């Protein structure tokens, strides 16, 4: 048997802790508050549209960049909702989720050894995507409990090799929605150091307390240096469909499309057709999504308080980083997450999983994902109450 060694560019990658926790949780029947997938159904008309597309034999490869009507619908949505204007013919590409969009964007823009600024806690895919593209991550932390953008720390992380800054707003896992002032400071930095800004705006419709989503590319001067990614996974509760998009100026889009064509050929065609039905839903749909998430956030925060966690209510997205210091648990976040699965029956993700560069900042935190049905909250509530009753 020949010996196998992972290539150098993959050696820094640990297996996904979220999936590790999920395996352990399934073994013991814990409630899944770890993974960011909704456990409630998608809209009936959207599901029917997918079934219809398959039945009508819309089952072959599409135009590699995505169906023209879908690119038009994506461009129309971001223009209507966020004032982001993009040419569907040359600036919008349909991908297999934001996950592929980020990989394709970095493969299309990085030279080996180029540096990528990753703000952490970070969604788990940014580091692997950087590694695939031969890039070098530079981690800049948002510190609990406020998770405010530290512009000086961002500026200090820039070197002559810095090419891309990845920005996620609304932010997983902190729940921050960055303010206009914070985003303008990032824009200023991008301009000053000639950086590309790769934004992940997948939670653009999931906002609380009247917060506003600002599409980064709409800030003055930013359209030409921003690669916007977004998708339909979260807003329409179809994470398994693997559909997202990239919006970027023509030269960047052309480079990204070249990567995308060879990486996946195209996003799943029947779901592209169904996505047309999703994107045609009226604005009332988004209002209803927001109201439902407002309710879920309230339930989540109440449960956390009752179970003696300390957490700031998220401003957007559907995650909360909760401090477990009051549990007086003798161990770190990874031990605590395992303990919650085995002894309480609730699966969460350890905070340090999101802080690759500064794991110490996550040691008192665990992440709850709360895109859940009422029955799921009921069960989580029962399990925490049972634990505290007998402790
Ligand atoms: N970006 C963020 C911030 C996420 O939280 C997730 C999923 O949890 C994704 C991207 C993945 O998106 P997609 O399903 O479009 O690949």
C-alpha cells in the first residue's frame, strides 16, 4: 500500500467540527441545534415547482452560468430589495450554493501565496476555500460579547500580499449585522490597499428589530471591487438544493465563470427552474419569514436565559453564540459541547470551531442554530429544564 500524505495546502484543514458533533448527536439521539439547516418545510408552491420541473424533463445541463431567467430574477431581487444593480448577462452567475461561489471566487482571483483576510468567528468554509486556492489566511477577530469590527486590527492585517477580504453580513455565527459605519470603514480599507471584497450575504433577508441589510457593493466605489455572493438555501428553506449566485463586475465574473464551468458545469437545472417560483414570491413572503424568525429568536433567547447561558440577541441570521460560564463547567468549549450532547441531549457547536486563528476567544462559547420548529424548541426547553431540576 503506497503511503498517502495530504498535499501541503490541505494540511491545516481539520475535519468539520459541525459534522463531528452531528455524528455524535445522531448516535445518542440529541436534538440538533448545531447545524444551520432549517427543520421546517419549504413553501408548497416552491416544492411543487421542483417536482414539475423534473416531470417536464427539465433535467439536463443548463447554460453553465445559470438559466437566463434565473439570472434576471436574481438581479431583479437584489435591485428591488437592496438597490444593488447588476447586469444579468455579464455580472450574475448561478452556482451550487454560496459554498461553490466562494471557492470559485477565490480560485479565480488568488495567486498562490496571496493573503486573504478572514474575519472570525467565521463560517467554516472560508478557510478551506482559501486553502484550495493556494491562499494564506490572515485571521482578524471580532471579540465577544460585542463582536464589533476592529478596523485598526483589519488594517494591521494587511500586507503587500493581501488580495481579498471576506465579509459576511448578516454574520454567522455572531448574529451581527454590520452597521453602515463599520462597512464604510471596510470600504475605505479596500480602497486604500486595493483589495477585493468577497461578501457572503446569504442571510440578507433574515434581520431583527428593524435592522437594514446593506449590500456592500452599493457603497460608494465598491461595485468594481466587490464579489457579492448570496443564495436561496436559507431564505426559502431549501439548503439541500445547492443553489446560489455570484455577482461581480464583468472581468471578475468572466474569471469566476471559467472556474465554475469546470468545477460543476452548472447548478442543478430542475432546482433552477423551481428557484424562479421562489424568487417570484411577493414581498409579503419576506415579511412572514422575518416574523417567523423573530418568534424563533425570542424562543431561543428565553431558553438560553432559563438554562443559564449568557448571550446577546442576534441582529440577523439565525445563530447565537452563548457563554456558558455560569454553568461552572470544568472543561473547555469542546468538552462542554460533548457534555451537552451526551448528558443533556442537545447538540451545539463549540465556539472555538469558528475561531481558527484565535481559539481562546471561543473557549467559553457554544453556537446554537435556531432555524427550528416550535416542537424542536419545546424539546430543547424540556431537556434543559430536566437537567437543571436534577443537578
Ligand atoms: N455562508 C454562510 C455564512 C453560511 O452560514 C452557510 C450555511 O450555513 C453558507 C454560506 C452555505 O450556503 P449554501 O447553502 O448557499 O452553500
